[in-house]
């Protein structure tokens, strides 16, 4: 497993240490779990993008038909 070095502000470090102690897990595991959860959410649309796509769908549904209706 690769080892990484990075800097964090005091507040996230305090939160990380508290979570690790409360859950009785290593800090590195807490960070890995947080990154995994964050990555899962990356495929989810933001509220802004969702609203933009819904506007497009509404416009398409309420607009005139572009092809003749066959029945």
C-alpha cells in the first residue's frame, strides 16, 4: 500500500483524531473510508446540474412533436 504525506489544517486533524479514537480505528482507515464515500458520490449530479437537465426534459416534453405520430 503506498504511503502518502500531506498537510491538513488543525480542525480536520482534530476531527480525524476524534473519529479514530471514538471508532477505535486507525486514522488511515478513517481517511480511506472517507475518500471511498466521497468517490461514490462523484457520480451523483449536483443540484444545479439536476435542475438544468430537468429543464431540458420539460422543454422537450412540452415542445411540439418533431416527427409524425404513428399509431
